[in-house]
């Protein structure tokens, strides 16, 4: 897969001048840090760009997107009911593809806002909450306890997570109506962040 992560993630949150990364590490996923900008606050090797401890880009050319959006990698996953869902089935819709785990504190904190965000934009966009590397029973118990009403997909062996080079939870990819990744945000999103990211997604939609 080409450097889809060249899309500068901080540019998604247009109303914020500084975003602090809050996410849970996924130790079993091998991601290329040279392709991930601002994901953990660690220094990257993509060009001459560096990041601060808060995840803010320090280079001048990081203020703009320098890579064309690419088609999101295709996947086929099961729901908790055992139904098969493909990414292609959602083409023509705006998507927030959110990778998460039940044990992740920041995912847990983000879920209520994510569910409220989906409810407020019902019919306009869809949140696909992809659980990674957990048993169906564990996920179902969590969903029942939290009374979550989201489209939950199961990446039980972590294949899709690795395909998208997810290195921490939560991580959210923004996909436009043409099925292209417009950007991604590693770490917990606030309700305000979600609205800003959604506006950005609509603005940058390549299907227009």
C-alpha cells in the first residue's frame, strides 16, 4: 500500500492549533512510523518532518496535505450477528472507520460521543466501529453493558487493522463518497473534533 498516511492528520482538526495524542498502544501491530505523521508524538522519518511531544508537527510543509487521497483498502468483516459486511457496500456514503478495543480506556471514553455523533448525522454518514483482536463474546458483553448503538464489525485476527497500519487505539479514518481516504486521526476524538473532522471530510470529498 502506498503512503496513504502522508495525509496530514492534524489538518483534520481545523479549529484546533494543537492536538494532544490520547490513545492506547497496540503492541502486536507493526506499523511503519516513517509513514505515520504525528501518531504518537515520536519523531518520524518522512522527509524532514519532526513532531513535538504533543504530536504537533514542527515542519513548515506539514501545514498542508501533500499526497493525493487514495482508495481505502478493501475489507470483508463479520458483524456480531454473523453477517458479512464489505467496505464497498458503503460506497457513496461518508464514513468514519474507527478501530477500537474494549480494554482501551480512550476508546471507552470516546464511544459515547461517537454514538451521539452517529445519531446526530444519521442518514448523512456512517460510523463503522471495527473491534480488533477480541472474541465475539467479549465484544457483545461490552456492547450490552454500554448500550452502544453503532455498526460493530469484528476484525478478530487483526488483519484489517494491519492492512490500515493501525498502531494505537482508537484510530479513525475518514473516507469520502468515492471510497477514498481523506485523512485519519490517531487517538481519542472529542465531540467537537468529530464535527470538525466531518466538515473537513465533506469539504475535501473527491466525488464532487
